[in-house]
C-alpha cells in the first residue's frame, strides 16, 4: 500500500484543478495563451516533486523540489494575471492561490529540512 505524502497528494489535486481550469478557459473564454502556461507550470509542480521523492539521491531530491518551487511561483503569477485580466473571478483566484501557497509552504519547509540534514 502506498504511503501518504501530503506534497504529492496536494500537488496532484491542484494539478487536476488547473486542468479543469484549462478546459474552462479554452472552451468558455477562448483563452489559449495563459491557459497553456498555467497548465504547464501547475502540472510540473507535482511531476517534479514526484520525481524528486523517487529520485536517485538527496541532491536529486533537492534539485527537483527546487524546480517544483519555481513552478509554484510561476503558477502563482498566472493565477494573479487571470484574475487581473478578468478571466476568473477574485474568489476563484483566491481559492486557487490558497492551494498554490499551501503547496509552496510545504516545499519550502521540506527544502529547509533537507538542507539541514546534509
């Protein structure tokens, strides 16, 4: 049985939300540029975290989590831009940002702990 990992679980659920957002943006709002950017960065968060967790070394783990953190920052930017350009409501943006920032906190905490253990 697979052990629960909050980072992997939350990043997967967040990616699924962003995929649904992508479908909405492209079908309902006819927006294709920002939607592609956000789906790439948001799905990359979990993909890199997953790769890091199952990486070959601690250095590999840290490197992948740093990439995840950068992708989280980028995703946060795209969410804010979607709100400012009226593609999503402020309430929708706040909900997405809440999840994004929660993942960001987990990544920062994990990276800080990993660096201390060196």
